[in-house]
């Protein structure tokens, strides 16, 4: 029984502890849709030098893995006014890794809300004014992960073409900064070009926030060509993990896993 309890506890921990694949070599020669460590060194620190590439590594900016959205709370688009407010959501059509940046646009105005509330192949565009396009993250988050949709190059500029602002009252907004980039995006089919460069932002403090407003361009964007394509946004904890379940949820998960262990024990030969 102790072994089974240990298995249950390990399983519970595994729910919360996703493995990272941080880029740790300043001279890493790989590229991701044409972007290299040197590309990020130039964009974030001014030039492609060894010292700046080392800053990319030391600041743990790049993660060569997929952002697994399992366990996160879905954020809800609660307001969308101003520029693009009457434009519906778009759909990126490639699901196999063979269709490039192909997309269709756009549905009814209401479809932008459905597109913005799930991490999938649908996207919407935000205005350029803070407070006009706002998501409710669903809990007091420390950081927020932004899932963008890419429709053309250059990259990663066209992926990180927004600035995120964070708030608890939707009146006072704090500008967030990019702290981590998941180079492979979120879709396990790595050949899909419209997915890539999921990024997480924070304020550099332990302060929490409930709301996130995204604008196209702004001081946090790597490029500003007048629009952006946002798949969705999720709140995270300080270590880029899902929110910790309430105690009652842990108990229910433990009971469920113990039940599975008990059934397996009954089926095992003596």
C-alpha cells in the first residue's frame, strides 16, 4: 500500500511539474523557423554577440519544447471594442504541417469571442488601445502565456507583435515584459508554421493579477505592422505552471488515483 500511495503522490506531482528544455548553449546552432539564439540576442539585447547570446541563456529566455496547456484554466475574452471589434475570428487551416500560413478570415463579430477563448487554430485581432481587448484569466495569476498565430514572416517578430498589460481592476494597467519563449509553440505537429513562439510575460514582481489586455504593437512588441493575431491567453504561476488546485480537488484526484491502483492490485496475480 505504501508503494501505491507513493505512486499516487508522484502522479499528483507530475500533473504540476512539466519538464522544461531550456536552451543552455550560447553557441547553439539550431534555428526555429529561421530564428536562432543570435536572432533573439539581437532583438532583445541589441546585437548578435557572444555576450548577448549568453544573456539569452542566463535569463532562461528560450525553451525548446512545446507549451503543454493541460491543466490550465481557460481565459475568457470579456471585452473587445475599438479597432477590429466588428471583425470575427479567423482560422488557420493547416493541421498537418503541409499548408504553410494558410488561413480564412473572418466570421461573424461574435466568433471572435469563441476564437479567443480556446487554444486551437482560431484567432482574433486586438485593438491598439490598452483596456479595449481584455481577458479574465480566471484566478490571481503571476504570469500570463500568450498563444499567437503566425501569418507571415519575419520571425519571431510576427509572433511577438503585441504588448500585454496586466491589472486587477481594469483601471490601472501594468506593462508586462517577455520572460520566456517556447520555441515550438503548443501543437505537437512541429511542421505547422502558424504555431510557434508561445511566450510568457510577467511584471518582474510577485504581484498577482486577474486581467490581461493585449494591444498590437507597443513597447513589448518586436514589430508593429498595425495588427496582430491572438489565439488565446492563459494565466500561470510564477514558475510557468498551472494554478495549484484547491485542497478539495487534490483529495478528489488522490481518491481517483488510489481507486485505479486498487483495481490494478485486484487484477494482479497473487
